């Protein structure tokens, strides 16, 4: 089923069961609905939001450059390479060098470090007491 088959605005198009009105008892398989917004929403959910802000591509690259990465563009993609690092020929490794992936890793490292610092400040322990 495509979204064009669903009469969302009541324009008299056929419903998913071929009738004028959709059958309320008919189950809709949402896995079959092709919606371009799904990818956009999924990316928004998965993007790191340090300090509650989703950074633009330019902002992301600026952050990475300021912490020592070099941004390169190749084949319409942007990659962030650490000092002395070369762009990989391996497809999986190259995917992990994409700017957004590097940024996501660095944002996660920062969040973990910040959490541990706050934990230590609040509880006065490093958490390495050996007790579970």
C-alpha cells in the first residue's frame, strides 16, 4: 500500500481495500507504506543533541575541526579524519569516517565523560569500589 492509496483528505480516492471508504476492520501494514518522512524523522531521532541542540552540518564540521579533525569531501560525501588518518578504502571503515558518524562518537564520548564527572561530583566516588 502506498500513501497515495489512502484517502487522507476525503477527495473520493479509493481506500486500501479498493472501496471508496477504508474498512475500519482492515489492518494496515505500516511496513509497506512508503513515506519519505520516515528517514528524516529517524535521522532526527538518532542525531546527537549535545546541550539540547541539533547542530547544522557546518556547525558539526566546525566542532570537529576545533577538536582536531580534518574535513574532506570525496564523492559528494564529507569525512572527518583524525591527525595522520587517511580515508579508508574499506567501505565499512569509510562509513565510520563520515562526518556525522565521527561527530556522533565524539558527542557520545563527551556525554559519557560529563556523566561520570557529574556522578563523581554528586556521590564523591569513582564507581570503582568493586561492589556491584
